[in-house]
C-alpha cells in the first residue's frame, strides 16, 4: 500500500528528469499502490521564470506561454497513463500550486485549474517569498536575496537602519516570518487538501536543524505563526505531507521538522506521504528513513486518496470522480515497498 502524493517528471518539469510514463513504471516496480501526479502549475508572470527557463532573456512572453501549453499536455498524458495503467496502479491526477503573487492572482488561477474534471486534487505550496516573489529553494544566492529583502522590510517597519538592530536576531528570522504569513494567506484562500513541504523555508538556511520553538528570534517571531498556520490547517481537515525530499537534499529530518510535526500531532493532524520525486531515481527515496521518523513521533498511519470514477453523460460530458480518504498503516506501507 505504498504511495506518494507529490511527484514530478522531466517531461513536464524543467528541473526534473525522465518521462512521466517512466516515473509511473518505476513506481509500479517499487510496489506502489497509488501514485499522485502533481506537476507544477503554469506561472503567470515573466519574472516568475527560473534562470534555465529564461534562456538568453529574449521572447519571455512566449516562454511563459509555453508553460501553459506544457501543463495542458501534462493533463492529457496523465489521464492517458491513469487509464492505461489502471490495472497495475491507482493514479491520481493533480498539480502543485504556486503561491507567488497572492490573493486575487494566485487563488483565482489555482481555483480555475482545480475545477478541471480530470483533476483530483492540488498541493498548496509556497516556493517564493516577498513582494518580488523571490524563490527560496532554488539556490543560496536567491535565498539570500529573499533574506535581505525581508530583513530590510522589518528594519524599515521598526525605524531601524539594519534588521539586526530591530531585535538583535539573525536576519533569516524575518524571512521565516514572511514565509509563514504568506503561507497563511495561501491556506486561507485555498484550503488545500495537502500542504506541501510545510517548513520548506529552512532548506537553504544557515542552520536548517535549529528548533523554531526555541531558537532565538524564531521562538518569538516565528513559532506563534507556525502554530497559527497548523491550527488553521487542522480546522478545515487538511493534511501535511511527510516529504522525504528534505532527506535527499541533506537535511536531517523530512519536512516538517520534529517540533512542527509534534505540534501538528497535538492538534490531531494527519500526515500523508510524499517523495517529491523529480525523476525515476527519486521515487521512494529515503522512504524507510521517513517511515522511521514518523514512527518515532508515534504515528501509526498515513493517509491517501482513492478516486471513485465519475460518470459520462449521454452528450459525452464527464463529471468529476469522488475522492475517498484512505488510511494505510506504516507497517502495511513498509511491507509493500520493493526497495
């Protein structure tokens, strides 16, 4: 009963490798029962293009439009694979939302994409922070740009000349605070079934393992925001993913880290499981470590979705299938893996 609710392929994601069908075949070979396909949604502004997408910097409008074309092609291929492999694996068709420009822009586009009758669900994620939408998980340089912008904003609000002068804390604290404020806006507007890599902001920080509940600055400025966001997710029944991509990127714990995970469990929160694969080599990577981590927290089960097919009307119109929540014990999950 192994599964992932978060995956990508090189066919439809510029920073991944391998075709979508190869990812499906690898998941089957590893004993997956369910595979959630969640390629990134198309972004809406040329400034959102990543360096490899910008190329020589010319014809950016066309390159942006290509993202929408690629997403449409992804949906067609995902549905084809879902039907072609239905006797071997349960495929869910979804996408990963991109909260960059905030309410009135991102919620409108994400909600519109989510209405497609073949889309089962979407992941609510934040990869960009600040008024300019700077990526926080692309590389160290961009992360530092986001830190500087957040610190400068905090200093200006406090009437100080430097961020350190406001509270005498690491400037990264202000980026963390902005990240969780932006995440809350996304949560309130979208109420996603699955919240992607809840504490992604720590990935490129100077000390990804520091405890936000106790570390200086984080404990006063950020931890209350984390608790607030967790409480909101719990209020509408959303799930956090135990995302093992953090482990393959060198972090000691999956997303979310232990203090966040413990706070989530105290609220009665549920976990799903994700490898956040970006190619066949990432499928189920570090899953045994992720399962051990969950067990150390006292977790006994993770949650996934099962689609009950919709109906096709006489005129050929297809209605959305019904989704049912399914629990899988960690022992069942582990036993089904063929690693």
